[in-house]
């Protein structure tokens, strides 16, 4: 019994010692964590376990100085801005002390090895003016590394077509927007910044889908598809894409424009090669002799160059593919090199004979009486004229009200008409014109005049020559008039 009592006393003593030890440990812990953070405690990611407030502030200061802002740029480049570069400093605003004061030291045992994590606004300062210097040292602002954005533009392809190039985004940052973004990231304690995501790069003003560029390329390609044929019967002149390209110029802004002067040069050459109005004409007479008629008549083709230039430019701009003709000031009957064609009147003064052809077929061969040689009222000769008027039952009031049934004037008051006052002898005598000729006109037997009148119309050619060896004879020196 005595032995059991001794054991019990020993156990009680041990228990008391254990309680005293544990109580001492607990008391020590309460005292220790009154000015130390529980082990494992983290403030804004900084491990401050077992640290005093001052030690925690120092650790936070080091973390702030270790601050790094990673800037992601185009082409996979990343540049970093550190706290030291911007002179970042911790500012004690009492937040750390408040966290310390909020610790319940009675619970220190429950936080052994698993301290709490806090996220608080930690005060800090930095030199905002240093941001500009830091930016200037970054590779993305180094002039040698910066690629300016380039706009999409019209490009001429090897096959002669036009297309819109892709724009180049480049690597030029908007400095003001970038500075604002960096400052905002620093002040919000952010550790990463994506320049692309924040849309900080300068952009080209025109991309490949730019409506104006697309429309311009379509317009140019439409012009390059132009195929206009000026058909002159035995000759053709074509305006195709190659020629159109030679008409195009680029201005200082790269815009393509039609050079009107160059188009005018082409039209001038077209007129030079094809105009016949008032020029010399080669003509084969009814007897098969080729003669050359002088210039100065009023028959032939004459291109209105200014109007044709404007008409051609309009056709090019519309990309027309067709056969068309120039705009004319004067027109003839046949567009081939021989513009006289197959329907005309031929008069020989020496032979006092007139022929009329219709589509190359002789339909009239008649004697005539031409202008009076003795009075100087000779019928003009040596040229080609066009019929100016077609009048039936005309009255020549300037010459005693002479009346005729068929009147075809071709030069001033000179023309072809019937002459009822003429006898068969007058027409058969080849010398009548020398002393008893007309007042300048071509007097014609009525039947022949009627046939010619039915066939001919205004604009058809009248060829008058003195002889096959001498196309131009005496020209009138006295006033000529119908009659």
C-alpha cells in the first residue's frame, strides 16, 4: 500500500512538471508572437514568418526593390523594368503593424507551420519622371530597332494587273500611350504588360481591305482590260492594256492618273495617219489613169481631236472592249485609205464629160458644159469636193431667177444642175465651154442630172480635174454663180 502511494505521488509530480513546462512554452509563445508574425505568415507573397514588424518591413522593401515589370512586345521580345530603375521605395503606412496587432497570440499554436497569407495595399513611391528615361533605354524605342508601319498600296504586277499590297504593322509604339500603360502597371503593382493586347502600337492608316484602295485596283484593272479598235477598213488602230499603261502616270502620292497629254499625242498621230480632209488625193479616172489631186478641197475625214481624246479617256475609264470610231469634224463616204469610195461624180474639163458611179458601177456617162473660159468663170478643178446641198426645183435668184429641176452644189455657188436652155449641139460641141460656157456650174442634160440627183446625196464626193495630164486647170478669176 505504501509502495503504491509513492508511485502515485511521482506521477502527480511528473504531471505537474509537464503542465508547468507546457504552460511555460505556451506563455513563451504568447510573448514571442506578440512582436513576431506567426511562422508561415505571408504578406503580399513575402514570407514574414517569425519576423518582427521591422524585419517584415525590410523584407517587403527588398521585395519592392526586386519588383520587375515584364513588357511583352511584338516578335516575341520581352523587356523588363525593375524597381531600382524607377527608384521604387517602400512607404510605411502602418499596414504591417496593423497585421501584427491583429494577431491573436492565444492561437499561436494553431498556426505553427501554416501561417496566414495577407494581401494588403502596401504603400510605395517611385520616381515617375524616371519612366521616360527607362523607356528611352528600352530596345523597343531604339530608333535602329523600330520599324514604322507601312500602308497598303496599289502594286503593279508582272502580268500588268494591279493589286493591293498587305500593310506592314511595324513595331512603332505610341510613346504617350505606352508611358501611360507602364505607369498604370507600376502603380497597380502589376508584374506583366502586353503591348499588343493593350493596342499600343501605331497602325497603318490603310490596310488591304481599304475600300478606296480596293476600288482603285479594280478601276485600274478595268482600264487595263480595255480593247478599243478604231477600224478604218483597210487599217486598224487598237488601244489595249499595253497602250493604256503608257498613258498612266503616278503622282507624288502614288496615285495613278491618265496623262491627257499623252492620250492627245496618240490621237494626234491617229489623225495624222488617217485624216484626209482638204488634203491631196490620188484618184483613178474612168480611163484608168491615176492622177493626184491638189489639196484644198472640202472633202475627206477630219478627226475632232479634242473630243476624241475625251471620248477615248472615257472609254478607257470604263474598260470598254469594242470597235468604235473617232469623233469627227468632217466625214467622208469611205473610211479606208481611198476615202472616195465607190459612189462619186467625176468631171473632166478638157473632155467636157461627167461620169457618175454607184457602188463602183458606172451609171451615168454624159457630156456637160462647164464654166465659161472666155469670161474667166472657169469651173474650179484639181480637187475633191463634197456635195453641200441637194435641192429639187431650185431658183437662182442671184442670176435672173433661173429655174432648174435638180441642184447639187459642191463649191460655193458652183454645182451640178440641169440646163433646159442648152441644145444638144451645146452638149455635143466640146468647145462650147470656151466661149459659151456656164457661169461656173456644170450644165448637165436633164435625164443625166435626174439620175445623178437620185443617186447622190450631201457629202458624196465630186472630183473635178482639167485633164489626166494636168489635174488642175484654170481657176475662176471672175465671180461664179449658179446658172
